C-alpha cells in the first residue's frame, strides 16, 4: 500500500504490547505449586476446582481464588489465607518479574508519537486489570486513547472495593482518553473498529491495526477495510503456559466452539511482524 499515509495506529494490548500469557502462566503456576505443596492435594483435583471458580466468575484472573477454594479450607477464611500466604507471595513475585512490555515497544511508541501519529489501544480484557497494567507500563499519556469493553468488568459485587488498597486515582487513567466500546462487544466484529476510528476522528484508509490474533484482530481489521498487521511474535497458542491456561480457564464450550469456527476462515494479513513490535516502523506509510 505504498503512497498511503497512516495517521492513526490502533493496537491490541494483550500479547501485542506485552506477554499476557507469560505473566499469567508464571504467576499462576507459582501460586498453584505452593497450594499443592502446602495442601498435599493432587494438582489435577486443584485444577478442576479452580476452573469451576474461574467459570463462575467469568475470568481466569480471579483475585480471591484462595478464599473460594473450598477444598483447601482449613478453619476460618482468615486462617486459610494465613496458611496459604506463601502462595500469594509467590504469585506476586512472579507477576512483578514478568509484567513487562515486549522489547522495543516503548521506544517504538515514542517514535510513532513524536512523528505525529495518534496512538490508540483497544482490548476486550477486563478493564480493571487493563488500567492497572497500562499505568504500570507507563503508557498513561503516551497513548492518546484507550478503549475497553464493559463486559465482565467486575466478577462480583464489591470486587473492586475489596481488591483496591490504594486511593481510587491510583486505579484511574489520568492523561489518556479512556472510552468504552460498550457491553458484550467482541472481536472480530468490524463495527467495533469502525466505531473507534470514528471516535478518534480518523478514517479507515488512514488507520493501521496491529494485533496478535490472526482470527480476531487481523480478521476484524480486514472486514473493517483497515490495513491489518499481524503481530505474529506475540501469538499465544503453542507458548508454554497456554495448555495450563486452557485447563483452568473460564472459557465455556461455546467460547471454544466460536474460536474453532473462526479458525476455518482464510485470513491474510497486510503485513506481518515476525520478530517484534519495532518492525512496525519499517512499514510503508508509517
Ligand atoms: Mg491479543
């Protein structure tokens, strides 16, 4: 597409800017290993019960897993949490270590921003965790717009009040414009992308979309007639940890079936980033 001039760069978040699967895997498996060690309960049994909790709360990142895991209950909830404190600590330690942007992401974003591009991030993941990570990575203010979905924002009543230990500003975006695409909107619906492009004041022709899922991100871009870039380096399937995720995830049979039918489509990206995000700078028009 030579001669084009992309002014708006729209980015998927998880596994495009950072390795969500890796940070999930390392923190979850460290916690699971400790629960197994302390309780002596077989891993298979633990995994099955954990999956039921994730499904009930529609998330694979449930902050109150230990207190809801009946099989390890030993006395009061408080006593159980105290007993499994090392598991929570291992989880946090691993998360801190692995919650990092992919190499070159920050420099590439700064480069794009300084050449006058409008930067947009869109994710259908839980808003709470997205905002926390967005700020942790130092993206607040560097990215012009963040779009999240309202879906399953909180697993149950008062979840956010229980999870928050700092003042509410800590958990809010200060400088990036934070918008919602609405409830129950899922990739690869091209209407979502057209809505985002409209809201940021751009056009399909002047926009480029980057994401790690060929069948969700790139397909959405193609169907919206937007230049679709496949962040192949971030593809989650086949990574270590993906099998464990599948075993304990909240995904329903319906989700798995939907995923399977999407993969029957023949999707061709307009460009592929093989080694990493910085390759984006080599794209014609950027
Ligand atoms: Mg992704």
